[in-house]
C-alpha cells in the first residue's frame, strides 16, 4: 500500500480578505503558517514518509509544503520538490483581486455562484474548472504523478482548492456532477491509501473520518 496526500495551502492573505486570488502570487497569512505547521504535525503523527513532493509555482503552495515538511521531519525533500504551473490555482481572470461579497453585489449572487461552482462556465477572462482539469491537471497528473503512484511511491501534492478538486476528478474520486460539493479546507491533508494505482480509502488526517 502507498499514499497520495493532497494538501491545500494554508490560508493566504487574500483568503483572509475574501478576495478572488487565482494566479496572483500572494503569500500565507499568519493563520496560514499556523495551519501549515499543524498539517506537518499531523503528517508526522501519521508516520507517512514521502518519496516525492509536488507543488504549484505559487508561493502560498510551496511555502505550505516547506513548513509542513519541516514540521514532520522531512525538510530535505523540499529541495527536490517539483514545482509546476499546471498545479496552479484556477485563473479567475477579471475577478482576480475583487472582494467576493462586493462581486456578488455587483453581478448578483447567482451569477457569482455559477462562476465559482459550475464545472464548465468561465468567469470573464478566466478558466472554468473543466479548463483546469482538461488543459492542465489531467495531462500533468497522468504524465508525472500517476507513474510514481503505480510504482508504489508516497506522493505529497501541495496546491490549491481548484487544482486539487481537479485531481479528485482525474482520480475518479469525484465527478463533474459531484465536485461542486467537494470543499477542501486550507491546511488539511487529504489522504488516499492506494494499492496498484487504485484507491482503497480516503480521509482527512485531523479526524481520520471518511472525506
């Protein structure tokens, strides 16, 4: 048996300010750093030793990985971590930087909900979740990460809410119809126990309950 762990970055400064972040390279908030440390402590308690770490090229993701790996005593892995643009957050286009509540007031709550949660509707100038899955996450995951899992390696991916939701679809753990309900908390490692590339079990580390 081997492990795939998906870890959404800790709270960023723009998460705190309730802004659409997307590709903007914003750093962690103080709470985000605390969440990253807690994630590392949970990984240490779980006893999972990683063979390879992947992160996006945005600092909130790779800083979360660095903090968590240090906390779980695997900081040496950070030097060999692979960073790639394909694991970045969804591009929110013209919404980037806007306050979410103010955006609802401007465009209407229903329209903003469609932009945020529909599978194939793009926000103005941005990506739909389907774009993230088919143009970036599926090709990269299939090419670079799936072969490691098939060989029984333990893999940690530190990325973003939407790129990780994309991975759930690629894994077959969610579908375009169910992904709307799959919310991944910041700084909470989601563990997949796997065997021969198949998922045996999935749970968040903090409570060991099924996700």
